[in-house]
C-alpha cells in the first residue's frame, strides 16, 4: 500500500463513521453553551443588547430589571419599576433600541393599593439608568408581550387589548423623540396578540384571533400607509398566538401558537411566504403551549421553546430537529423567554432564575 493511501483511508473511515452515526439517528450538536447566569427571581422577559455582549432580563413577580454581562458572567439590578407585578399574570417583553441607548419594557403592572392589572411601558436611558418615560393606558387589561423599535430607532410599536366596547387602537406607534403617538390602527374584529417588524421596518406582521371566527390570522400591515396589505388564514382555532419571527431576508414569517381542545395535535409551527401568504413549512411542536419561536444564524435555524422544558433547534424547513436542549424547567411553573442576538449567532434561554447562553455553528 502506498503512503498516500493511509490518509485517504482515514478520511474514508471518518465518512463511514459519520454515515453510521446518521443511520443511528446521532448528529453533531449545532449549539454549545457559552455562559450561564443566575438572577434573584424567575425571568419573564429577555433580550440581547445590540452588540450581543449583554442581556437584559425582567424578574417575574418582581419590579426588577437585570443586565447580565457575558464578559463578566454576572447580572446586576439595572432598574426597578414603580409598581408590582402579579404572579402568573406577569407577561412582559424587553427591547433595546437599535443604537443601544434605550431599554424598553412592556409588562403587567399594579399599584400596591389596586388589583386591576394595567399594561404599561417603561423606557430607560442605558447610559444613566434613569427612567426616560412611562407609556400608560387609560384602560385596564393584561399585556400582550410584544414590543418593537423600528430599525431607524425613531418609533416604538406596541399592542393594546381592546374590545368593541373599548375606544382606541390595537396597534400604536410612538415617536422616540417625545413619546407621543404618531400613528395607530384599530383592527377589530381582529385582535392582534403578537407583533414583529420586518428587517427593513416597512412591514409589520400581526398575529392574532378573529372574534367570531374559528381561526387565527396573520395580518401584514404597511407601516407607511398603515393599511393591511395581506391577511393570512394561519391556524385553525382559536389558538393563542405566542410569537412571530421574520427571516433575516424578510421573505418568510415563522409563527407559533398554543392550541386548545381539539386542536392539540395540529401543526403549531408554520412558515409563511410573505408575498403570497402560502405555507412553505409546518410541524407539530412537542409542547402543549409554546413560549417562543425565533430565526437564528442567518435564517438557518428556527428555535422553539415551550412547556415541555425542552428547547428544540429546527432547520428552517421544519423538517428536522437538529438539537434539543433540556433546560430542566418545571412544567407550567416559569415562563421561559427566548432571545436571539442581532447577528443570530447567540441565543439565550431562561428557566426559572437561571439564564443560559448558547452559540450556534
């Protein structure tokens, strides 16, 4: 045998080993843990800062906001809100402005003396830690944990709970210069429950339910004209919309719902073509209720989290689960927020007071 045959046979052996592993259902992990943090309270909201070097987290059932540094592997209390959260009703969302100067939190809030829940937005200066503004609501109602800065940072969009007996818009955009409303959209009988802006900010995707109709809908709205450009009959239902995620190229939307009753075994994850509204991928998640679904690594993966306590990393076609991560979450105890860094390389999972950060290859 020639000397050149050795390396060739070695490479062939590696290929055969990999093929055998594939036959056995084994695969190389696509994500590895790179950091872990512990906070004083269970976490109900989580987001990366723009450069991906830190995380902001909202404590559940406590008026605390933390900032966790990946470099120092520690979390410190960044701010406190001026009210108290009410246990299981504590739904929240955190977002940094694109330039990293502002941190916004939408959450359920109540005073020490009143029990009705009000949804409010707190905005802080990241540099000083000082509260910049509070966006309240004249109506009582629980938060839809959806909050989005426009890519240019000039506006902040949020959702409101409204009924046909309640005045006001379901979607409102506020100017970040003076925090006054710049436009709104009343969508009834469609009630949006989830909000996501396209990468270029020209389009908003709203996921929600149609009152009086047994279905869940995605409404595609032009943010310049404030008109609905497309409605997608997305899921049988009525399920509860959890999250919408845009692919980085803006061509697709991934959505996840929590089904009820007879809908428990339907496809709860779907990917839609934005131009046509057609379903291009779908799967039944192993969870009775979802917490989040997000694109990562340039649209290569979809990360899904739910009540099972197992985070699944799917390929973008929803055909294969590339990796599952058991985060050890007690079922139905702590809401498990999921965050992905702006470059899609990192994602973070919260399980109770523990936050783990993972790097995708």
